[in-house]
């Protein structure tokens, strides 16, 4: 059974007209009628009947509609599956803001050269939000802070950077632990690690404000609005040269790539992993 003929039948049922179905599929009305006749001959039942000015499904056709729609969906799924096995299609990559600035340019350049047929969508958000979107299938891969819980065996998390955590002050300003802190949100995965590191040094730090925006915190410290405890991502030294960083020994924020284990052999995922320096599995 030709799936194109099934698509014509479904279009006729949805549009209520063979002529409208033909227009939708870019064929003539006569060709659409021939396709329906061929299906009726193959199935040995009438499939369409005129009801006033509309074409509607016969009772026999109604019985078959669910299976016919499934057939069309299967065809579409096979095409999508083939696209997954080639360097074409779309890559939906989520990333926390610091990972986006650290790794985004390399991903963009690599895809431009090695996979020009891939449409890249970069989605910035907090780690917890990105994890949820990845889990729900809305993202193909995510660059996030290491989750504070055990991952399902179906997921693969590869650490890209183990970033030291430390005090951040304006260069030239002496160390003063009484200066109010600009706090990396304690509700975020990375912020929780930084808060634990800060509390290991000061039991009751004075807080000026709390926000989930590491780059903004660094800029506010540079502007003399307080001090902070932050991870040392690549962009800290690159974009905030007027800040000094004093490491808190033993405190780190891990950032990595989260993918599905089932996708490990997909060419696009393998290219992404190579770009980010992740060892092959």
C-alpha cells in the first residue's frame, strides 16, 4: 500500500473535499481521485462518501483511520530517524550562561565547518530548568552544572570543567570578610555549592543581594558593590580582568555535557562530544 495514497485519503477526510486534498498535496484532483480508487480496490471497501457538499469517511474508513494515521506517522518517524544518523536536522543545545560563553563559540564554528546542514538552537537557562527540558525531550543535549542527585542509567554526564570556587574582590582591594556578599542564588545547583564553600569560611556572612546570574555578580563586584564567592569559569579572567580570585581549597563546581546514552553513536552527538573534548564511549 502506497503511503502517499493514504496521505491523500487522510487529507480528503480532513479537508472534506478531494479538490482541497489535491491542492494540499500539490497534485491534480483527478490524481487524488485515482489514489482513492486504488486504495478502495486494494482494501475492497468504499472509503469516501458524499454528505451534502462534503466528502466524509465511510463507516469502513472510520474503522481504519487510526491505523492509517499511524502508518503515516511511522513514515515520518523513519525519515526523522534517518536524519538522526546523518549530520543534518536540528541540534537543540541548552546551556547555563557561563558554559554558553565558554563552549558556545567552538560549537558554532565546528557545526559551520563540519555540519553545515545542521540547524543549531542554543537555549540559555539555569541547570535545573535545562535538565527538566532535556528530560522531557525538548532539548537534545545540555551543558549544565553537575546535578546534585544520581542520574538515571539512561543518561550520560561528562565533566568538561572542574572549576575552583573562591572569593572574588576588585583588584587592589584588601581582603575584608565583613564586606557584604553578592550571593550566587542558593536555590541553583551551582549556587548551592558556592554557598557551602562560603559558609565553610564564614559562618554568618552579611548578604547584600542574591541572584542567579554569575556574570552580573562579577560585574557588580567590579563596580564596587560588594564581594562574592564564585566559580572560576573561563570568562571570569577573560571578561573581568579587574577582579582578583582567591581559591577556597577543596571547593569546586563541575560543569559538563548531559546526553542520552542511546544517542552515543549518533554522528551529531559524536561531533558535539569531540568538539567539547569528551572522550568517545
